[in-house]
C-alpha cells in the first residue's frame, strides 16, 4: 500500500526461517525488510542461497544489522573489528542493502574519547564508501560512553563523512528519557534509518532492565504505553524533513511463539496507525472508486 510504503519490518521480530519471514512480510503488505546477519548466515541452504532468496523475494532491503563494538578500540582488537566490518559490508552489498547499522560500543576496552570515536567511524565510512553503503550509527541506551542520539550525532558530525549518519531508535530514546527537542539540531539528511518500537512499562531505570526489555519484550508502535511520545517523535521527524525509512525493531519472546503471519498483521496495524492517524496520509482509493469519483 502506498501510504505505508516507507514502513517495514525487521526479521528479528519473526519466528521461522528466512523464506517464511520474507513471505510473511510481503503478504502483510510491506515492501521492505530490515535484515539481520544471522538470518543470512544461519540459512539452511547457505549464505549464497539466502542472498538469492532475498534478491528474488521482491522485498527491498531497508538495511543490514548489526555491527557492534566497532569504535574506540586499539591494537589487535581494532584490527579484529575492521575484519568483521569488512565481512558485514560485503554481505550487505551482496544483499542489495544500502545501509549498515552500527551500534555504539558497550566494551570496557573502548575509549570514550569522542575524537577517537569519530576517527574510527570515519574509517568505517571509508570502508563502506566503495560499496555505496551508508553507515547509520546508533546510540544504544546501555552504550558504555555513547548512549543517546545526541552524543551519537556529535560523533557523526565530527567524523564528517557524507555516507555516515545516525540511526534513530525510539526504544533507546524512551529508555534514557532523552528529550526530543535536540532533534532539531540534527541534519535530517544525515538520519539514515529510524527504528520504531514501544514497551509496556513507563520506565527502565537500570541498565539490566533496559537490556532485558530491549531484547525480549518490545512491542509494536501503538501497543505500548508510550504511544503519545512515539507519535510526537514521528511527527517531529516528518516536520524536519526526514523522508527515509521506518523499520519496526521489535524484539519480543512472545512473538517468537506466534505464526509469522499473525505477527506481521500486528505490524501492519501499527503501520496504518502511524501513516493514517499520526502522519495523516491519505489512503489510496480502489481503482473503481477513483473512476466513479472522476466521472462524478
């Protein structure tokens, strides 16, 4: 459907193998999907077959995730992560992804020096440049040094690479209770991905609670207790000129015990709520109705 064209699902939300996930996403009316590396590397028929399945599915790849703990390391640790990054970038390119998601480091070995972080992000962006891939850097709410979108943006701004931007994740914003007003200081052209989800309680005050909720009990937009704040986030992004993709980043143990089609239908309801009620997009009319209106 045209009015939810820039909304998509994340494969981590769905149970089953890659073909079942792609089919559920497509049948629910979504034209795009955010892929997890594990869906590709664990495919029963191998990586090449997984890539072929994605390419032939007719579903566009929103992005590829997730590179963790890349920045702020030195010596052999840095070299190791560079090799991991190269592998992920190559796999993403083979899948047709134009965005790689990189999350802020949680490593105790990583430096918190913002200039060192910016230097490493610049290097990552340079590795991605020949493959025509953008890097979306996201501040995890339990990141060791960078755990809010505001500091993630500062690191990206200092790195100053055209294919380096930020990823906005509503869960991490709500978890840290970061104000939305500073979004106005972010260049909308440098927001490369927006991931949306909610959860069922008002606060996650400790790091342990943030991690547990994030990895096991997120819910779709409109299903949790932060609907008003989430709607405000989406409206602000739209008003500031963001015209990129929205992906539902919903880790939920309960959804993993439900048929993929059932879960994808819940995602569709969320997309329609955001498109029609929040962003006030018009619903495409059936062709016959359009012809009747034209004749009238």
